[in-house]
């Protein structure tokens, strides 16, 4: 999507008869706020932390589980996209109730039913493994002397101890799982999302190699892998109740015209069952971050992250809700300011996290009036 400083922000379109009513969580990349808005785009609740909140989501008890902003000085992974100083949890009133500090944590995380937390972490790979990995480019001599990083899935107990780890790169094939030639050889996979299948296995998205895969929890092997020739630097793979996998396919390094899409694939047949691209290729485009979430009413919430744009589309691809993030923050990576969103989530009025909560936008009347004038 092209951008103009004169482009309106906030709510652009709402078709109440077709959209899923609820509250959307808006979290700026590089920001320190997480904001819950209603269908009219009005602020209904807000969390704040000096640790930064580049990504977060609501737990059933109404707490917000968050990833911290990148650490100011860390060896190895400094400057990596999705870098973080750790995870933390805020209660509804913004009080910090849990902290896990580790500069190897990145991108995605998930609170398990047993109270443990699943997260992605980086680790340097052995030189003999790195030597076998194909693709990518070395930027300079300094890069050539640095280790290549791979990913692990880590389960953390509430006390911060590691329960178990699964090494993603051990299950991959260096000859087959090749790094995009336009990406640096600083990471092999750059895993950017983790979700659970009904069997408890891990559904992961690996940006550098254009693959989504199911990693066996008990065996650590790859049970399904898809994306070669189909995906380009995708994000936010989730397992749907119909057994399919939904993701945001960014498309920046695709052969031919660039363009993004939300795409649903059947892991049994590896066939695409549904996709949403917009009317023209650049009607939906985000070169990084972004996501897609299937809503209970069958619609799909698509986050075009780089532009700060969220659309809700029906199965027939009609836009029934459209919103552009009006909150701008300093851009640590690219300079200036941005309204970028790592991901967006919609919670229905009956969601457990919202029960008994005061979500009256009148409590935030002053700031709502300010953004209504933008």
C-alpha cells in the first residue's frame, strides 16, 4: 500500500452487519503502549511499559503477555529483526506480574495451558553445520567472522527455568532448506512464529528459507514442510480448527511482481484452499512483519504491518472493516517515525479476558478526540 502524509488514519470503513464485533489489540513496533480499540476505532483500554511492547496478546485472565524491546547492547544478535530483551506479563491495570529476561528471545511466544511459556530463542550454530548451509550472502569480512544463528523452541516454567528445548536447525536439510539469495548469512531460518497443532506439535514459520513446517514435539523431526516456490518471507502461521494452516505471505523477494497475501493451505494435500491479495498486487503489501488471523465468524483479520493497516475480509474477500494505526512512534531501525504493527488480534465481547472490564471509550475521551481529528 502506498503511503501519504495526507492519508487519513483511524477507522476508514465498518460494515456492522458483516464484521465480527469485538475489540482489536493494536501494538506499535518500537512502541511502549498496547491499545485495545473498539469497532469504531476508539481507545477502550491501554497498557504502558518502559520495557517497550513491540508485540503482545491477551491471556484469558485479562493479563497482557508481552515481548520487550531489543536490549541496548548485546553480542551476536544486535540488529536482528524481532530481537528482544525477554518477555513480561502485565495485569489489566498495567502492573508487572512476571518477567523473563534473556536476550536470545525473539519474535513469538505462547502461554501454555500448564502455565509454562513457549518462546523462540536464537543460538549460534556449530561451524561444521554453518558450512553446509546453502544460499544467502556475506556482507563484509566482519560478517564472515561471525557465527550463523539458528533457532530453538524453548519451554519456560513460571520460575524462569527451562523445561525443554527443541532445536529447529537439527531437523532441516542444508541442501534443500536454502537461504534466500537476497538475505544475509547471519541466520539460517529466522523463525518468526510458533503455534500448536491439536496434537501438541509446533507449527513454525521460517522466513529466511520461505518455509512453514510442523516440528514434532516428541521426536523433534519435521512432519510437514511447505513453501518452496510458493512463499516469500512469510509470517504468523497458525493452525485453524478445520486442520488448515493460515499465514501472511509477505512476498518481497518473490519472482515477478511483489505483493502480499493471506493464504490458507491444507497440510494434508499441500494445496492452497483460500487466499486474499486485494484487488491489485500493491493493494496489499508489507515487506516484513504482518499477520493473518481467522475470526470466529469465518472472516479473516489481515494486518498489513509495514503500513499499520488492518482489514477484516469475508470468505468472499469483501473488506468489512478497515483501520490504519494512528499511533506513530520513533523508528529505531529505519529512522523517522512509523505506525508499523507486528500483528493484530480481535477479541469478541464474550472473550474471558474482557469479562467484567470497563471498556467505556469515554474514559479516554481526550485522547480519542485527538486521534479523531487526524
